[in-house]
C-alpha cells in the first residue's frame, strides 16, 4: 500500500483566470479543430464535442441533429443489425461519417457484427468502450481491431492514468477515453472506491498522449458549459457529454408528466382564495450504462457475480438539443474571449487555473 500525497483536482476545484484579450466579440472565436490521428493517419475537422454512447444520448436521431451542428456522436452499443439496415435505407449516407462512431465492447461476436457494418456502410470511427480499460484483454482487443482495420479511427477507454493512456495509443488507439467514475449517473466510486479526480486525470493523460502524438477525450464530470471549457483548458482534444445531452427530443424515451403543488392558491372574483395551484413538469428517465436499469434492458438482468454501478434518475425534459448546443457553444466562445484565445486550439495555451473553494453563488439555484 502507498499514498500519493499530491492533491488531485476536479472541475469544481478550479476556475479559469481571466487575461487581457484583443478579441472584440465572441463571434471571432473559432471552435473547430483539425487533427491528424497518430495510428489511422486520417484527417478530421469539426467541433470536438461528443455525445456519449448512452441510452437516451447516443441515438441515430441525436447523430443526425448533432452532425448538422458540427458535433460528434458515439452511438450506443446495443443497436442491432436490423436498426443499422433500417437507418442505412433512410438517411445514414446523408450524415458526415467523420461525425459519428459505432460502439462495441470486447465481445468477439459483437465485434464481427460491428465490423460488417463498418465495411458495408463505410464507417470511419469505432469506439471500443468498457468500464475498466486496465486489463490486458482490452489492450489486446484494441491491437486486434487496429490490425484488422488499419485505417479506422479508434476511440478506446476508459482509463485515468498516463501509463495506460500511452499503452492504449501504442496498441493502436487514436483517441483515449479518460474518466472513471465522474459521470452524473455513475456509482463506480461508491461501489468500488476506485477513480481519479477528472481535471487531474485529463491534465495527466493529455500530457502523456500528446507526447506520443495521440489524443484524448475527457469523458464525464461536466455539469455546465464552464466545465467543458475547463476540460479543453486542461488539454482535452475532445469532450464527451452524457447528462448534458440527456433529456432531449433526439434521445428518445418516454416523457414523464408530474404535477406539483405550488405555494400559490386560486383567487376568485370575490377575492376569496381557493384550492392550491398545481403546475405540470415534464421529465425523462436517464440511467448509467452499468445500472440495474441498463442491465435489465440489455443483458437480462444483473449477473450474480457483479453489482450495479449506475443510478437511474428522472431529469427535466429539455426539448430540442439545438438549444442546449447553442448555450454550450456560446459559453465556450465566451471562455475563450476571457483568456484571449481566438481559437479553441489555443485555449489550453491561454489557460491558467486557480484553486477555489466555491465556483458560483448558489443561493437561488433551487428557486
């Protein structure tokens, strides 16, 4: 047993220090990035924000909408061949293949199905996604995918340390997914005690990846546009969002209506007060992909050798995702103007983090 005494930080533990800027307007900020990936040698251009491969987030409908806005989607693993066939016949060839990824685990049968879709549809990205990216089996699987499809762009994870980031890149990954336990519906840290504060994980893994010519995606822990800016400021090449993209029309799922009693009462014409006033609020169910809900839906239940590592919650219904994207990108442009970064590429070079004990004034948050 050993203890690392250096303090590790999360997004909530820092703020970005403002600096002099020559930028006159947020309109001057360019959020697009251009990358050439180390192993696939493919070029990529776009706004490097990804929708997570989660139920209610990584859907075909979300892909269609986000691709039109220049953002990326990692599709859920659980789409069956019939879903891909149906989508192919409708609209998949109108999407930008550089703005979405098919997702797989390490099951060979599922990989062979995914590989067939990749070849048949000319897909350019695959996200190899498991909760614990520290096994030799996972590294071997990444190496096999690179060998079988040398030109594919590979996202692989999740890990949180520099050494494993480097190992995955050397095995063939182009973008390493960084994050264990920071997600809003993830309970891995509660169930296992395992994890790493997300800001420090991003800083350390980005440094390791960039030293080899690789890239990382910061996966999880962002609760607001400011956190996304902090992730990019810490060196992330992409930022993946689950909860922030959940609850929208494009995510599917049933809209749940609930009535809540307010502190108001009806007032009649004669001035008398009457019954309490009720207001309707709309919600959508959102759950982690290691939750009991997800395992019941996709795996026939929770196996007797494991436990749930995710929670199921009801989040406010948000309507079309375009409004959220507008708010997100507006906040990110504003962050760049505060530090004098004319492009997203330069944000990390212009970022200085200051430690803090409070990010914002929360006195009216629940009103």
